C-alpha cells in the first residue's frame, strides 16, 4: 500500500476470521480478547435501556469483564487488526533492516502494546553498552488509549529489556477519526532518523558527571518514593555493578549510568505493567531536566 494512502477505520478492510486466527497463532504469548458491544440498562426493578450507550464486553474472558462504556458511534477495532495494520505499515519501511514485531496485552486485555525493534541498527554508547532503536505502539478497548506511539531504545546488556527512553513526535488518531497510514509510517521513520542524533546526546551523558549537590536534589524531581529510592541506591548497575551512592561520592557518577540504574529498576523491580509504562517517559523527562541543571552549573 502506498504511504500516502489514507484509511478510514470505519471503512478499512477488516481481517477475516482465518487471518485473525493466523495472527493469534503467531503471537501465542499475547492474550487476545473478543470485545463485543452490548446494550446498557439501569434501574433496580424496571430495567431501562440507556440510549446511545454500549458496554464493551470481553467474550473471551473466563469471568465477566467489561472494558468500558462507549457511544453508539464507537467502532471496535480488534487487536488482531491493529497488529495486522502495524505489520503492513512496517513492511513498507526501507533502509532500517529487519523489524521485529512483538505485541502484548495487559490489564486483562484492556490495553495493547506492540513493540517494534530494529536488531540491525545497533549503536554503542560506551564500550560494552549497545542500544537498538525501539518503538512502542499502543491501543486499547477501555477507551484510555488512542492509537499512538513513542520512540526509545533497547539496552542490549540487559536481555530482559531495560528501557532507555526518549519521547519523539507522537502520532495519535481516535478510532472515530481517520487513521492515515502515512502518519504511522512517517512517525516511525522520523523517530529512526533522529535516533542517531539522540544517541550522540546519550554519549554526552556518559561523560557528564553528577555533582553531589545535584544528586541530592534530583530525587525530588524523580517519580520514586522514599522507599523506592532506598532500593534503587543498593541496586547494582547491570554489567558495571556500579552503586549510585558510591559513584557520586567518588565523583564517578555520570548521567548515562544514573539513567541506566533508574530504568533498570523500573523494568525489573516494578511489578505493575501499567506503572512501568508510565515511568519510562517520566524518567526520561527528569534526565533531561538534570542534564540542563548540570550544564547550567558548569557554565557558572
């Protein structure tokens, strides 16, 4: 399909049952709900139907599971169709090598995340610390998330996927609006094109030392509790075994290592999948603030 082709979600070709089954078979680790729109009623004795409203119910759930309440105009887009759309889109992206697609759902199928990774685009930040570009695409059945995405990186020294995140120009189209495949393709391409520029900044982070005063102040800007701070400060960095308090005391803590330890904690120590997703861009935002503070201090 041409990149400049606009596809209206109300009119896009829905996958047939065999095509959806084929996608489910290929991604057996991902839970695929079966969302259906059902009428909504109220009243204790006499049941009165609420006009113009429907409940989004998962027919695949072992127990009754309602994702949310929507208007009559809402159109359900099955996760299989979203994944098929993503696969179709990335198949047309050239010059970035192989693209791996890995979907997963969470909150009992209420939300979907599709990871795109690029194993042939490895870049080294410091010796022994390589990263790959990574893109996450989100959708939902609980009305919380529009079709949207964000750009970041996968740190290879951690096989379970420690995230190092830099938000890029997002793309987001509500199910009730037009979804332009060109937006999806162009946003992915744009993110990959700025990846090298971002890695140059991360390399600068690896040489930017965090003074004791800044280190003591930065925790107020970070999205962690006092108890979590204590756990983070005894967490060795994967590979180097660096501990934050010891490194800052010896004037050996740089912004890249600080970022790595924080994202390592968020990925492996935080149990809630929802909080992990929320933490990643919050850490990235805090790192950018710290970068500005340290550079401002150096200029004085």
